[in-house]
C-alpha cells in the first residue's frame, strides 16, 4: 500500500496536498481505491461550492459499491478534475495523481493525519475486519 509521506490523510481515506499557491488538492487514497475496486463513475462538486470538513463533497461508484468522498477541510472548490468524469478508473491506476478537486480558502485542518499516523490507522482498521 502506497502512503506518500508528503501528504495528509483523513480517517475516511482521503488525501490532501497543499500547493505552492495555497490551494489544496484532494483525492482518494490508495487504500480507498483498492477497497472500492474498479471505479466506474465519479460525481464532482461545482467550482465555487462551499466545503465543510467532514461532510460529503463528491461521490464515486465502483463495481462493488457507491461511496461518498468527504472533504478533509473547510473551504471553497477552486477546480475539479474533469478528466475523471470520462476516466474514473484513473483513480485506480494512480490515486495520488488523479486528484478529485482543488480547494481554496482552506481552514479546519486539525483532524488530518501524517503518513505514519495514517498507516497505523489503516493497519488497525484492517486488523478489526
């Protein structure tokens, strides 16, 4: 399982990366995409939509299930990755390259985990299954 050290993570398996311009990229972790299996549909928010940390901001469907994507931060949608609308499987192929959205005016980042804490969280979650 790939957990890049430079990213931050949520307990609901989203990742976040702060960009040089202050916006953040948000996507699904490698663990999330592997649990969901083959993704077949992505529903993204609109640019300008408000985000609230911990609330659903997008959803994905796979051959196994539909799942909400939760915002790791409070802020505003600055951009969406429209290529995922036609190629949702890109998330399976490269979960850290296939970002879902960019957010601006970001706050509420206190609940995010670093890579080490997220790896421990995933191992505990897998052990509980």
